[in-house]
C-alpha cells in the first residue's frame, strides 16, 4: 500500500522567556494552512506530536509541557505603525485541538528577534548597532506589544549576561512593553468588582480577583485553598485531586468572567483563563535550589497553565500580576502589602520576576497604559520540520 511522503516546511525552533516553540512565517506554510481552520490545526498538531495518549509528544517537536507545546505564526503587518503580526497557538498535549484564545507572553520575547532575522521588519528600522524597536500586533488578543531587541553589527544579539529565573543560561536582555493591555472601552474586571465571592461547587465560596489584563486570570488567596504560596510543581502536579479542584475553579471562573456560557465549554478552552494563587512574602527554596528571601520579594504567586502548575511564570500572567498589583484592593495588591505601587517583584517556583505597571482610574474605569518586563530569547535550531503529507 503506497504512503504519502513527508513534506518539508521552513521553521525555527526558539526559546522565548521560559517557553519554547516552533516559529513559522505565514507564507512558508502550505497554502491550505495559511488561513485559520481545520487544515492549519491538523498540521500544527501533527508537527508538535499531539494528541499523544502517552503524554510525551515523542513523535513531534513538543516537549510534553504547556511551556513547550507551542506554535507561532508571523507575517509582515499591514496594520499602520506595526511591523509584524503575531499569532500564537497553544497545542494541547493529549487532546486534538489548538487553543487560539490567548497570547503567550514568554514567546513574545522571541517574536521581535525572529521578525528581524526573517526579514519581516524593514531594514531601515534596524540599526547596525543599538536597539531595534519592533512593533508587534498580537492577533489573538488584538493588542500592541513593543519589543526592544539588541542589535550588534546588523544582527540580532542573542548572547549576553542577563539572567532570567527559570532559564539555565544567561542571554541578551529583551525589554517587552505590553501597551494598553486593557482598552479603555473594555472591562478590566469583567464582574465589575476588584474582589468577588466565587462559588465553586464541591470546593466552597472563595475570594477571587478576576481580571482581564495580558490574559484572563483568576487570582485566589493561597491559604483559602490550603496552600502557602511557596509550592513547587511536584506539590500540585502529582496530586490529581488538587488538579481537578483547580480545573473546577477555572471553569466556574470562566463562566463568571463571561468567557464561556456553560461549564462544559471549559474543556475546549484550556489556555484561558489562568488560575493563580497569591500569598504574602515567605522564604522558600526555588526548584533550582536557589534560596529566595522574603525580604527580596513583595509576594509569592503560583499559576497553572493547561491544567498544571507552571514551572516559572507565564509572561501574560505576569502582565496580569503587575496590573492587579498596581490597583489597590485586589488580592494581588493586598498580598503585596496594599497601597499604590508601580512595580512588583514576585516569587515563583523557579525564582523571582519584576514587572512594572502604572494604573489610574478614569471615568470610573481602571486604565493601565503599559506593563513592562524583561525577558530573553534565543534561536535553538532553524531549518525545516517534516510532517506526513496527508496529515491535512
């Protein structure tokens, strides 16, 4: 019986922040996959190695974690004052779907570098030496992001001495600005409240700050759900009962935030919203063995992504953390000591992260002009990926 041969697709495998993903230029994809739909999803699933009932993604490019089961599609932007369109697809590991409902803040750090290296940014916008300012249109959430990419001798500089907790080796620093993460016309707090009583059957009624900034996020108090806020991955990811509880909370929070209409819809929307829990500063030892001192952080935060506790912190969730910390009265702000603040340093399982945000209230609505943080990015491999030609 004859079999269809594999096809080759130009691709680049990149680390961005504490995530990894496969990057494509839109025009390099097969024609059927250049538009949203079943063909594109099937191609990306097969390329990553999903769905995999073994949970390993051995027969694909995925790394069997939410941080490494990711895809990015970039195109030259026709939107005024933007250089590149950035579309992110979170690929489920064990289920046959790609979630397009949100952004990946970590991989955002690699978008500017890839765009420059791939010729998607006009040459006159890239200095021979200095910093290239890449204007990104994030298509999933329709927001502007600005990446400040270091350039040396006309090429993207990837090596450097910037250290990012959760990443083993130092690299060049890339500053990311998430511009107007919440439009003035949008509700930063979908329920209209800084803190809600979220009723979760089988769990109880929990205090929750539900915010839409960077990515829809449900913040809880750690102590209310039986945690200290200093947990590492093994404390939660090996506990099926805990994971089921968090998924139940996520589903009911999604309905309360207006993201879905029924609880059942949550299974088809794994990427958003995120669930995170916060606590006041406490000493702990990060997953690398690095001691984290309470005096060096403002609060502790732990967050779940795609049903598992994240090994560090999602970039988009960091936007939500920075935004919520800047607004007096949210659970994040209260855990950090309350009051006005324009930056916060929080502890996560791999170490610490600082994120800046300035919030103000205008005509009854909270406004954040931008959220700023530093990440790093590096090309790991470039060439062509191969997938069976009959996959789509």
